[in-house]
C-alpha cells in the first residue's frame, strides 16, 4: 500500500511520536511511505531529533506563522493512495484546503485527532474526510457531536516494544553513578517537576538521590539551574541535580531510562481537555517505572504507571520504585501487558485494516 503521511516528524512533539511509531511500522510491514512534514525553521515542538529518512519531505510551516507557507508540488506529484493527517490544528489548514480536492482525487483521506476538545476555528472543519481516528472513548464522545458517527474510528495510541535492559551497564555507558537512586526528567515537561524538588529532596534522608534532567528547553534549564546553584551554596554542598543540555533521540533516551530508577512526570492537564501522555507511550517499553501526577494525561493507563495526588503519595511512589516492592511489581507487570497489547505494530495494523476498508468503499 502507498501511504502519504502529513504531520510532525523527527521532533520532540507528541504528535511526532505518534506519526513516527505508526509510520515506521508501515515501512517495516512492507508498505511505501511518503512523509510531508514541517520545515526545519518552523515546526511543532522544541527540537528536531534524529535524521530524516529518504521518504521525508519538509514542505510547510506551522499554522501560527504570520505568513504560513505550504509547497503544493510534493502533495501533487508524490504517489500515494492513502492520505493520513496527524494533528491538523498545527498545520497550515487554509493552504492545505486549497489543494485538498486534488489530494482526494487520488487518495482516501484520514484525520488523526490530537485535539482534546472541539475547536472553534472554522478552518478546521472545511475538509471532507473519509475517516476520523481518535485514541479512546473520551475523544469519541466529543467528536460525535460534530462529525457523523460512522466516520469516527477508535485506534489506541501505540507503544514502543517492551525492551528493558541492564541498569548498571547503562549507567557505566552514560557516566552516571552506580550508588544513587536516579530520578529522570526529560524534554519540556521536565519544567513541571521543579515544583516538587523539595519533596524529592526529603527522600535524601534515606537514599542517595540524583535528579537527572535532560532538556534543551530554556524555561526548564533556567529553573533547574537556579535550584542547582542554590543547593551548591548550602552548607552540605551536596549535588542532588545533574543537568544535561540534550534532546536525545529514542535510542539514546532509552539508555537513560535503563539507567534511571524512575521517570518523573509532574504535568497537569487543563480542565475539560481530553489528552494522552505521549511520554508514557514512548517510554513504557523501557521498563523504567513512571511516576505521574494523577490527571487526564494518564487516566486511561490504569496500573501501568504510579499515580499520585499529594506529596505524601508522591514520596510513597518513589520509595516503592526504589525498593521494588509489591506495588512496583504490579506496575511493572501491568506496563508490560499494556505495551504488548498496544504495540506499534499492532496499532499500525489497525490503521492498515481501516485503509483497506476505505479503499473498498465507493466514494
């Protein structure tokens, strides 16, 4: 099958993670893929990670530019029979709308919804889709208010494969201490973990703690550098924090996850907005336990992650992860089952089944 995919690619945005997980799976399964993605000077996310494959074309800006751009020729001359759009709200919708009739002439069109509620912008609704895909029932419940229900399909968010590895070896490789409990934060969301620093520091009464922050996000770098400098001015001059200014690709990120005792995700969601934590789907396969603030980001993940509301619950989650107690084993086993049930290959096959169904339908 020949598939055209339009959306984020090789960036640290959640939509890019979804695009890459299913897109690369299409290729592994023997299908032809062409990717239309953002210019390097105007993209959704904070960092470009990884190297573009030969099937990737950078040909448009984000919608929010003062003068959005879209190069039409790649969409018109590339060969594809399915046109899959990821996170339409980030794309130059009006410009895409001008050539959409030409795209529909040669391909079935599918829109993967990443928005957490119905958008007010009328340009979002100008397209005639053959199918609309959402991640779970929460999305379906608001989408059915604006779209015919027969157009809406639920396909879960994909996970990377279950592939834990050796902690000691990863620490040696990355130059990290073997004798400390390492709490990992990465990317722009690492900023939100800073407000819980004092809570984490209390654990240092019982454990040797290292907070490892991986980010190029300036806001996050500034807040963690400030905390780190204040610590070194204290009486004990103990180094609790290490900051590495990097945005690692998946392979390198997994080495850090192998090295860590826990991944900390303290990001809250806006009221009334449905969402998923792409970070969790990206990282669960490493086997590193995820400790997350209880919110709509993780409400569909069940026991696959630790969830907390209060500071005491947060400390209890860290202790459980450090000690590998019965709660840890429950989380670990649930994470493995979830990853296997929602593997990127299985999810990609669900998309392919939808594509075949659409191809059989007469417009």
